[in-house]
């Protein structure tokens, strides 16, 4: 059974590669269970597992759901395991999302975890996100702080947030796991109130570990404890359980008027 409120949840991780043999996550059950023990020890109580759907790995909802059930059983209910997907924004995947969105979404709800290509045309991608949102889905943008296009054009991320997208930052980005620029951008997004949730994007027990607590401590230190709980527990729980509103919903920055428009209005 799903917990009904965030008070009874620990950390909630809505982006991790935990199922064996599906993608570049754990290769077998031993590796998968070792990873699960790490996240349990770290205080995570709910996970939405997100195998890749991209050029390299094809996604099967049925197989994912089956493995989720097996994992939950092996862990004897110590973690609530839900099925999701990390959807690479290719032409094929965007088409699939528009046709059968709930098949690719997080726990079959309205929220869908989408991953940017490393380099992309900003307007075309904005138009794809707009179409997904117009279909009643809420795009959750996976690790925008790690994307070179958004690092160089932070205003583009703001435009996507104004479309109704949510920003999900990787826990270890705050500690420099993905380089200096991703670390700086994470902090900029935190200070600017432009993060909706944090997730581990864990792939293994050791190398890409599924830990959330260090990021929560960092956020508590740089912002406050309430913000840490919102980004690492309450908001991701609301998303995992398909609630229409997030407990903490930062407003995207307003669009700046161009110099010419400001001149005309003065």
C-alpha cells in the first residue's frame, strides 16, 4: 500500500536504474539487491524505477512491472517499488508519448520523466514539451543541470518551466559528481527556486550510488530543512502517487521583456 502522506515517507526517489538486466543499471539480481540495501540504509522508503527508453535500450512496461513485483517481494516490502521509465526525447519517443502517455509515465500517472539529447535545437524541443503538456501530461525534466545546452542557456530552462515542466536535479550533482559546471548550475537553480525535486539517478551500489541523504543535508544547509524535505520527499511522493498538486510549487521566473519592449512601455 502507498503511504498517504509525506510524513510517513523517508526519501522518495523517482529516477533510478534498479532493475536487473534491463539497461545500464545492475546486471543481475545480486547487484540489484546490493543497490536496494544501499538506498534502504540511506533512508529511502519509496522508489519509482526508471529503465531507459532510448536508441540503445527498448522499454517494456509489462517486463518492468513484473520485475518491480519481484523486487518488492525480495525486499519483503521494506521499500515501495513502482514502475516508471526514463524517456529519451527522440522523435519516436515523443510520438509514443503522445499516443500512449501512461505506458511511459511514472507509476502510470500524469508525470513523465524525460531526458534531453546531449545537444538539441531549443525551439524544437520546447515545441515537443508543449505538445506533451497539451496532452495532459507533466514533463519532469531529468538532470537539466547536466545538459550542456541548458548550462549555456539557462533562460531556455525557464521557458520550459513556464510551459509547466518540472525540474529534477540529480542528488550527486550538488557534490560535483558530474563536474564543476553541473555543480554550480545545481546551486544556481536551488538559489533561484527552480528545482521541483531531487532524485539519485542511481545505477549501482558503489559507482553511481542511489543515495539521497547527502543532497538533502546540502539543501538543508544552503536553504533550510523544509526545502530539503520538499525536494527529496514530499514533492517526489506527490509525483509518484500522481497527485495533481505538489506540496511545494515554485513559480517559474517571469519572462524578461526585451530592451525594445521596455523602451516602448516606458
